[in-house]
């Protein structure tokens, strides 16, 4: 299994665990649109975008790292989601709502 698939599986599993835990809490969850960041993105000099992502409240329990090289089929989608990014930049990653 590739590193990317492991990271995605980790984040998906954390989302399910977080949702189950949230049901046990009396506090209501924060709406997706109200969340400013789920991590950071950085672009290296060769154009590779690295996302450092974490699960959200309640009880952050997972972190993952995903890399997108310029030849990756999802590269432009990720770059657009970030609102653009240039080599050497680090930006917050908003959630996919």
C-alpha cells in the first residue's frame, strides 16, 4: 500500500472515530465552514506540494502528510483549493466542505 493510501486511510479512520466520539459528547460540533484550517501546505523548490493534515475537534487523534508532485493527477485541484501557492510558500489548508 502506498504512503498516500496509508495517510488517507488514517485520516478517514480518524474521521469515523472522531464522529463516533462526537456523538458521545454533549457539545455540538463546529460547522465545516467555520473551520479555518486543517493543517498546512508547503511547496518545495521543485513544485511538490506537501500537505500536513490533522483531524479536528473533538479529540484530535490523527495526523497525516500527503505529497503531490507536479505530474500528479490531483495537483492542480490541490493548488486551486489552496488559492495558489508558490515555491517556498507555506499556507493554511482550509477544509474541503
